[in-house]
């Protein structure tokens, strides 16, 4: 059974959006439903509505004790305040700036908009084409803020496993937000990235478990999306095959999608988007309902690898136990304890230089 501590909410839809505008009343109802379900992990970014999401989330958090929730924001990718999202993948108004100065200014504005004095996690956001710039600029700035107790943990948030691998080959991170690269439909992060994180106690929060829609709506919805675009025939066919196996066991596709992502031992938490309070409650039910092990075995037959079966195989005598070591702790720190729990600067970095992820 997977509890509320394994679920977090992403507040992207509190920013201006053509696809999913949320009223203040709906947002407040979802927030109250989350608290009632003991969901206290909240994520936002200055990218979402150019700061609109942070403003609106700040109003929702007002009056909540600061130590009662885990809050994250992001740096590096920005858009004008109130800008409507036309294309998730290529928005011409977006600004990419991973310099130290931009990072520090962004954190200052985010603190003001959210009405808080610290962040538990700050992610370097979508630095796919700017890894070197992020490592040279934003990362050292965030390290200084972590030393000062302004932030607790430093992470990277990206839609591509390759970006996470590239930045981990250069610096030591506490946590990753992996979006759209590990699901029933795509296992890009499953081969190297997630096993590496498990071995090295790097926390993983997995966002977009429905690949932006298709694994929630199913392939029959003509308006559905895959990774923020219209799904091609191959993706539709693959989704139909997965859905057929789920139907054979009486398991909703959405339930299997959620539990597949949470099933990987490297994944600490799923970050879900906001839709409606009832959807949030249904997601919680789906996370806790038992799914027959035979379903995972049948999915493996059509190319959807079961991480638990792989893990068990790796633990057999004579095999390399690359992911079977119990994880004694996770690296996410609250900002209030970060200063007392600083990690050694050369830790994973030196280890990665000797054994880069891309070479595993």
C-alpha cells in the first residue's frame, strides 16, 4: 500500500494556460483536499505563468505552519508574468538563464511571491541545452544558499533522462525530478539513471506518470496527448496493447500507470498535476488498490519491464547486485536542517568522474 507521503502536487496549472485554466475556487478545493489526504509535498516554478503559480500557491499556503509541508521551486527557465502557454515544448517567450546572478534574483522573487523564508528543494529547470552553464552558474549559487540554510536540497528537473545523466556526471545532486521519461510507455530513465540513483542514495521524484495525458485518458480520447503532443500511431498502438492487458485483469489503465511508476525502488514520490479534487481522491485510491503480479508479468512480455523482477534477478547468487542494496536514507533535506547535514563536496562527483553514468 502506497501512502500520502508518496504523493506530491505540482502547481503548474495555477499559471496561465490555454490547456488547463484553474479558477481560485477549484485550486483552493484541491489544496484543501490534499491536506485532508495528508499530502504535504508541493512543487511550483517561476516558469508557470511567469510567477503566477507561485503567487497563487503562496496565497494557499498562507496560515499553514512552514514546517508542515515540503516546498520546492525551480530556477533557470522563465517566461513573462501571465504569459499563456501555447506549446509546452517550444514557447518562444521563454527565457533560459542559468547564471548565478539570475539564479539568486529568481530565488529572491520566488521567496517573496510564496511568502516564505526558505525552500526545502530548488531544482535547476530544463537545462537540456545548457548543462555547462547550469553547472558553472546556478549550481554554485544554490550551494551557497544551501550553506546559508535558505534551501535544503539541490536538484535537477527535466523531461529527459539524458539531461539528468549529463549533470550528474559533473556535480553532486540531492534529488531529481524525472518527468516523462519513466512510465508504462517509456523507460528511458530505467536503464541507467534510476539504478544509479538507487545505488547513490539520490532521491527521485517522478512527475508526469501519465505522459501528459494518454495513460490517464486511454488511447480512445481524440484530444489526449503524449509528452505534450498528439500521439503518433506507434504510441497509440502500444497504449492499446497495454490497456488490453489491464482490462483482462479488471485494472484501470490509470491505476496501472501510477503503480508502475511507484513500483520502481528508486522512486520515492510521484508528483501529480492538479485537475479536480475528486481526481486527486481517485488517484489516492488507485495508488492503494492491489494489482495482481501476473499483470506485471504479462506487461513484461510485450516489452514493459517489471523493475521488481529485474531487482530480484539482480539479487540472485552470482549476479551483480547493482540495485539490490537497501537504501538507508534519502537525500532530501528540509531547509531548517540543511546546514547541519551538509554533504562532502567531493562525494559523488569524484565517483562519477571515475564511473560516469553514460559508461555504465
